[in-house]
């Protein structure tokens, strides 16, 4: 694997290997081991959109591995305006060891990868959020769940996070359901890729049907970054897709609740659910750090022995 642009860049074996590396890095860090496998190495961290979790976990992850990140706002470097995407990729390739980019158009991150001679990581695009999905399944894996035996229900928008969660779930053999309002289902080609990967996915418009008997209920905001103009229309379309106590009642009693965060409390999820005993949203957020450290170490060719 040269880049990490899509959850579908992984195989089941690669994902499981990244989980093992992430678990090992997490344990070592918590035990106080402070190896520096990426000493002297640097990554450019390009952000066209705001971020809390992705920026902090990439920067801190690099520091913990002995390297560093150079934060570049999209506005500052004028990606595709002040300078073309290929030229930015070619220049960065002469100075740093990797690029992570949060972009509006998925084409921007694939363009960076095409013209860079260094690894590129997708830190969220309009189409995917693979780092999120990796951390999410790692969170379930470290709880000892057999990912090929559980059902994950997606409720709400068939968006970037949904796409990555479905694609990685398909690779891992997770049974998948998705409840989305008409017109907001995961893209046809994502559903086709899920099927090609042998995934078991049922898409419905009925949230109780999707959540029925699920082991995991996952939701995300109704209006993603860049869609702010559609906010009102979306609020109306998604009003029946809130993850609340009533909807959670359809899931298995042991069901876990996931959200990539940031949450719009009172919209896609209620306070009692996001703060309740079933919620593992902060474990997901914490594991962004460890899962991304595994991705960075692997892509930059660092040795786990030195970590
Ligand atoms: N979940 C996630 O990617 O959060 P940020 O947008 O804060 O990075
Ligand atoms: N779907 C959300 C995820 C944020 C992490 C967005 O793109 O804004």
C-alpha cells in the first residue's frame, strides 16, 4: 500500500495488520515506552476544511513517533489556485516524507497522490474518510468483537464517513445496513464496490428496520462541511433519522453507539444517547491517534521495533 486514500485501498489482511500495529503502539505508549521510529521525518498536513480530531491526532501521532507535522491551511497554500495540485505535490515531495490532506473534492487528494513521490493520506474528502473508518473498526476490534459476526447499522446521510465505514466493513465481513432518506443513500458506485468486495449491505429508508437487531448503531451529521447551504432542506429530510433512545430500543440490548464527531446534539443524535452507556464515541476519537500512528509508521516505512 503506497497511499491511504480510500478504505478500499486496504484488504482484510492489511486492515487486521494495522489493527495489530495500532494496538501495539497504543500499549507501548501507555506503558511509557518512547521510541522514535520516525526521528527526523516530517509530513505536510494540508487542511482545506476545519478539524479538531484529525489535525490533533495527526500532529500528536507524528510527535509520538519522533517526527513532526507541518500544518498548511488550504487558504495559505492556495491548493489549486495559487499553485496547481500537481505542483504542490511535486514540491512537497522534495521536502517531506508524506502528505495528509483534508480536502473538499476527492479528486484533489487523488491528484496529490498521482503527482507525489511520497505517501498521501486522505484526512477526509467529500467522498471518504478512511482514517475515521480504520479507527472505528479498530475500536470494535479491541473490544474483542468478531467483526465478521456483527451487524453495523448506519443511520442518516450516505456521506463520506458512511462510504468508508461501508467499504471497510465489507472488507472485514461485517453485516451492514443503512437507513437513509430517499436521495441521500450511499452512492451507487460505493454500493457496487461493497458488493464486489463481497459485502452484505441492505439499504432502506426505514431507520427502525436498519437498526433492528444491530450490534452497532452509527450516525453522523446531516449536513457535512461544504454543504452548509443545504442545511434547512437536509434538516427536514433527516428529521425521522435521529438516533435517540426510542430508535436505539430496536437494536440489541448490548448495542454500541458510534459517531465520528463533531456531533450536532439534538439533530442526528440526542444528548442521552451520545453521553449514555452505549456510546463509544470518545474511544473512537482516542483511537484516531493510535490507528493513524499505525498508518503513518507503515506508509513511511518506520520499524515497529523502534517504537
Ligand atoms: N471525526 C473527525 O474527523 O473530526 P474532525 O473533523 O474534528 O477532524
Ligand atoms: N461528514 C462530516 C464528517 C466530519 C468529520 C463532514 O464531512 O463534515
